[in-house]
């Protein structure tokens, strides 16, 4: 497959097609599903580090991993676009912060860690939730406020949680999740279970005082906390250079080491997260800055074009789109054909549409659910229904 | 149906206070001090009547309430005497022994021993990972406590003064109170946030704040205020064992109160009020330090021929409307004495709750005595006038009972 290494991407697939037509389909299938084969791929941009060693640019991966990257990112992208249409159809109300463009961060991070590690993020959490094992039905039901949602319809877009796979949300107040994340890391250190916490925040939240307070405590107590700044360069409508005197967020930890990563490259994210996990378990907190971009505005009520040009958005989409990058990698290493990838995308689209249809069937919460889960069962007052009949709890 | 506190489940050593056991002569520790026996206010009518009888007997003793009971209590009573902060520490230590997931975090709680000595000696016993000295960063260490609680640890966050917890208000309101609800019940936050508040001896405005009112609207949290060594230890233990976030309000001036508490393990109920002094004429609802001002006023009132019923509400959120309701149905007059601010204070909420639920039983409008709506001044005389004094309580009762 020498022709596979020819440079240009578009001509690559053209050249491959005649050859793959010659090779019998069975043989080609065997090659592309050779899951145990390790591929070593170089990241396009080197890592920049602060107070620590950079990890190597060569990332080990397998064909199945790359294909799963493609599939997961395509699912996330499709889900966010569908959420956009649902919002415009007024089925999703309130706030809806979309993650399209940033999928590589969620997918790359998942591939480097286990479900025992914890992730906590802010309100742009739909894709992170999906990466942690959430289903499309749970996402759409929660967005539409139905009981099949992950938070039973009571949380909404900004409050997705999945306790059994270590996803701690889903928080609306900017920056407040970082001390929570350091608390998760504290609990992990307390219980000595050898896992880490990834506390994600944005470039806007990077200027919050509580972040530095939490970082100080984490560094003092050597907590396995990894603070990940998803730098999409705009804090709602304010560009990073207008909000931060020093937009080099990976350096702002001062005594805490930092790493700047190309957040549109899922493999670079994977490498950085693997490196960070090893580092955090040995040496305490580390900051990762993911250089990423969001195509939508800050939320659905923000057009996203008043503070940046459409050329910029389309430029990033053409040059750095994470899904296209993985597609090129798959095609260049001949792990699947163009048609197969298109089929995957069609399949994903169907899955999303089915999930939306199912979510629309899901009922709204019952009125008595208004009062459930205010307190943990067995304590405090549990009110049933609007007539406020109160049941006194008994201490065990 | 009797309220069973510390019922016969897991903990063998915990007491179960059944109404019948009140009358057993062997329960010597209960029969003398009306304070201890009284938190067992039970719902069956029989025992309430019994209480009234006891109250009649005690009226002659009520003139010298504390001194008398302490004199009698040092006689041949079981239990040990200690100060309130020691009681808190005992409760904390017992819970830390019992459950390895309990940890304490706060400023100077570790090596220094706590600014009010509540955590003295615990750091040497349990180590730095369980008794954590934090930097002065309330917002983040409260957030860290909540994050740790989400995974199942049971942290106790100490604010050196309740006023400093204003810096952590976002974490307490948004994360602590709401996470159980917005996650659809997935996460429990078994955190205890405690610290001293209230007006001290000329500590200045910022260190004399009463923040119960600020926290009371937060859905999802429970608030309790302790006032005696007995209920301090009991409430501390109950708060730690509770699956809900609990804010435990202590008072700066009450840390050196001395009382005899039982040797056996006991837990107080977080949602129950304490009957301090049963009576017939007027219900006085109070909590924390004002309980002592009320008891002082009660002495004067008894001499003047009134029979006040004094209830220490203890549970600030939710209110123990059952005990309060029973009392209102009996006396038909309510006086609320509190140290909280007049505007939007606990008393204001309590007035609204009683009016809403028991309006038919009231013979007179509820009088609520609270602190003045001013920042606490430094000057001693002015500070005295900021809080409610016993003389004002006596006047209010006389006014109510006309």
C-alpha cells in the first residue's frame, strides 16, 4: 500500500479507489479490521510545555480506535446539530450550549482514561456525557425535559450527570466546578484508588479566583487533579485577549506544570491526557490547555458572528475540523473506504433521529416529582404533592 | 405514636426514648433536668398531660433553673461534665472513629487545634489527611468539600466564623443545596458545614453576623442551631450521619457552657424542637443564645405569676411545626425571641409559617423580638441594644397576656 502514503488528501482517496477496486473486498476487509495492529501517528502540532517535559509527538493507536473516534465524533456532531434544530423548533428551551467543533477533546480524553476516573465540566456537557457512556435517548430526553433524561428532566441542558461512570456534571455557574473537581481528586486520594479527576473549564472561567484557590490547595495536598482549559478563544462574546492579560492558560498555574495541546486533534488529546494521568498520580496537579474551537455561538441565543467573522469560522472548519482529520487518517491508512465512512455517518444520523423520536414519546415528569429528591430519602421533610402532606423521617 | 429517636437499628448503644421510659425511676438522668427529658415531646396525648403535671411540680423550682439543676445533677448522676466545645469535639471524634469516611476541613483546624478548640487533638490522632488545614480560601475549600461529598466522603467544613462562609455562598447555594435535585437523585451531599456565628463581645460588625436568614431559602439543605452541650453533641452526630447537607450554627458566646451529658452514645433528631420548659400561658420560641435570655426572663415571669412554655426550636430548616403547633394549640399566644435580623430573619419565616398553619388557634398576634436591622456596633452599650434583652422579653409577654 505504498500509494497510501502519498501526501495530498483529496488525491489520496482518488488514487486508492482504483486499487481497492482491484483488491478483492474480502481481503480489504481483513486488512481494515485488523484491530490489534498498532499505528503510530505523529500529531500535526508539537506540544508546548511549562515546567514539565512534553510528551512525544508519536501517538500509538489502533485501527479500531480510529474508527471508533470517527464514529463517536460523528455521533456527537450529529447530536449537536439535531439539538440546534430542536431548539429552533422550541422543543428545547432555556440554555443550550453546543459543543460541535470541540468533539476531539471529549473523545480523545475518553480513550486515555477509564470509567473509574472522574470528569467534571461546565455547561457545555452534552458530548462529554455521551463520551462517558450516556445514551442519545438520555441526552434528548433531558434536553426536552422528559423523565427518561439522565437527570429525570429536572436538570436540563446544563445539568447532565452520570454517577456510575464518573461523570460529575454539568454545572451552570462559571468556574464553580473547578473546586468541586479538586474535591473529587481529594476523595480519590483519600480512598487511595489510583484514579484521577479531569476538571474541565473554559477560557472564560480561567480568570475565576476560585480556580487558583483550588489549584493552590491541590498543589499543596498533591491531589491527582488535572485541570483542562478548553480554550475556544471566546468567553461568550469576549475574545481571550480582551479578557486575560496572559492568554497562555497553561502557564498560569505558575508552580503547577502545564501543557498546551492541539485540541482539534483527537490523538494529541489522547496523548496529553495519558501523560497528564501519569503525571497527576505521581506529582500532583497539572494544567492542560486544549486549543479548540466552537462553530456555534456561545449558546443558541448567540449567533456567534457578532464578535468573530464567518471567514474565521469556515476557515477553522476547513483546516482543523476534528472529524475531517480522523477521516483523512482513516482513508490514508486504508482502514475503511469513503463509502463505509459515509455509511457510518448515515447510520449515526438514523440513530440520532430514532433517539429523538423516542425521546419525544417520553412523558413529562409527574407533578409530585416537583418535591422528590429535594432531600435524600429518610431525612428531612418529604412533601408529597401540592397539598404539602409531610412525612416525618426517623433517624436510623 | 411516640417519636423514637435513636431507635433500635444499627447502633446498639443509642438510646431509644420512649414516652413510657420517662417515668422509670432508673432513668435518673432524665427526671431531674427538664431540659433533657423534654426533647422527647411525643405525640400521644397521655404523655403531654404528664408533662403538664411535671411542669406544675417544677414551677417552684423554675426560679433557679440552671443553678438548681446543676447542683442536683452533680450529686449522684451518671454522665460526665464538659464544656460545649468539648461536647462538639466528642461528637466529632466518635463519628470519626465510627466512620472512616468522615474528615474535617477548615482553617487552622489541624495543627492549631481549631480557633475555638473544637478540633483540638484530632489532627494528631487521625493524621493530616482526615483533619485538613486549608488555606484561607472559603469558596474553594467549601467547593472541594462538596465535590468530595459527591463521591461518598463525609466532610465537615468548618468556617472560622459563619460570616466567612458568605464567600462560599455560591458553592453552598448552587452546588450543595441543588445537586441532589438537579442530578435526579444520583448524588447525595452528606456534608456538614458548621461554624460559630452570632453577636459576641464587641467583635465588630463583620464578625457578629447572624446568617441563618441568608441560608434559609436554599432548597435542599437542613439548618440546625445548637444551644447546650447535650444538643451540640447530639446534633453534631446527627448532622454527620445525615445524607443531606446540614448547616450547624453554633454561637461564639456559648462555647464555654458547662453541662453534664450522658456517657452512652446518643443522637438528637435534626428536625425536632426541644421543650425547655413546659407551660400554659404563652409559647416562647427561641434558639441558640437567646434561649438563655429567655430562661432568664422566665425567672422574672414566673415570679410575676406567668407560666411561659419555652421551646428551643433547634431545627431552623425545616421548622418543627408539629411541636410548635401542639404548643400553640395549648397556649394560644406566641412570642418569638431570636438573635437573627428583623428583616427576613428566621423569626419572620416562623411567624409566617405559624400564621399560615395555626391562625385559628391564636388569640393574639404573634410578637417577634429580633435583633435590630443594623450592623453590630463595637461600643458595648450599643451592642447590648442590638440584641434582645430579658427585660424586653418580659415586657413582650406581659403585653401578649393582657
